[in-house]
C-alpha cells in the first residue's frame, strides 16, 4: 500500500504561523501568473496587500495546496508557475476562484493532506493518527514519535507550531479578545467541520462519518488520484483499502466504511461502469476497467470537471 515518501525532505514553518485566509490562494495564483519571482520582490507587499510575513505565508500555502509549483533553482529564489490544477480552479476563468463551492474546500483539504513535503503534520494528523478524540498533548506525542520513526529531525518548538497551525486550519480561533485582529481570522477549511473542539475539556474530536457537502465527484477524484499512486496491474481493490490505509480518502475525509460504499455506488453511474463495486463471498471489491496511472488521473480530472459543471 501507499507509504509516506519524504523526497525531498519535509519543510516546516513556511506558513509563518498563519493559516491561509479567504482570497489568499487566488491572490497568489494571480501574482505568480504575472511574475514567477513575485515573492522575492519588496513590491510583493503592495501586490498582495499584506505584510512581509504574510507574503511568505501565501507562497507556502499556494505550494502546499498545489496551486503553484516550483521550477528550476533553489530555495526562496526558485521561480514559480501556476499548476494545471491551480489554473483550472483559481485562474481568471477558473472553476471557483472565490472558494464559493464547498467542493473546493474539500479539494484543498485533500491537496494539503496529500503534500508530504509542506503538509507532513497534516498528513500524520489526518491520515495516520487513528484516535478520534485527542488533546493537543496527545497529538504532540504522536507526531514527535512519527517524525522520529521517519528520521525527520526538527525542534520541539517547530513541531508545536506546526500542530497549532494544523489545528487552526480546521478549528475556529479561540483568540476572540486578541488585540491583533489577524489572529482571529479563520481559515476557509473551518467550514468543513472536520474537527470539533471542546474548550472546557481542551479536547479535539474528529468528525467521522458521512460528509453531506462532499460530492461523489470530489470523492471519486480523490480516490482515483490515490489509486494511481500504487495500483499497477491489479484491476480490483478491496473497499477496505480505500477506507483505512495512509493516504486513503476514507482517512483523509474521515469517512466510515458505509459512506465510502455509498460513494462507490454513485461512481458506477458517474463513470459509466468503468469503476464498479462487486461483492463476492462477503468481500466487497472495486473493479477498475483501466488501471494505468495516466488513465486513472484522466478519469479523475473528468470527475472533477463534472463536479464544477
């Protein structure tokens, strides 16, 4: 099954402790389309209309969600370009440049959790950590252990900042009385309701189960991208392989098995039978007509386009 690959090595702190805000990703895409080196210029503060640290943060989030990608070069001086997905989603004539469709938020969540280089703590939190209820201390202990296992060296402070930013991506800020308004601005992914926080107990809970705002097309896109990463010559895959393993849609979207089956049944129609769910001797499996990675990715893109149509 799919494993976490850390090539290149993961980076921490690029978000500058800011979650991304409404409009940031679209601003970043527009700026990169005009100037591939925009984030290295002093004028970026004016172009993007934010402070210096937020300029770096916008760059990070555009890369972490796959809306832009690096080209040749090294470090912060590496030129950027708008990715194919970024152009389709947030471009001038994009599907949803203002993040008005809930499906876009699910897509950005998928992109972020799938990015092992810039979103490793998000990957470990949503795709590897199995407890439904936890405290920040519990998560800190788990993440630290996982990074040791993966031979990723960093400081305790850096890990804590990553965890704080990860949780704030999905849980509204508790800093209602902060003198700094920027600290109270929430990330659009708060709307997904994936994580609930009980202040009285300082306990976080994953919302595991059906996701009414996650369409079958968006689930199907994520599923086929996931399968394209490891499915070789196999034409069948057990339903459980799409629910429980690292990187699976079931884990990333916090779905139960029944919800995944409902999506798979809907995808039979959406794909004209190219993806079918079958049950033999009590074993539920997905049958794929085409398993070549390029074919799976093309099918995935078709489902994504159909969602926005």
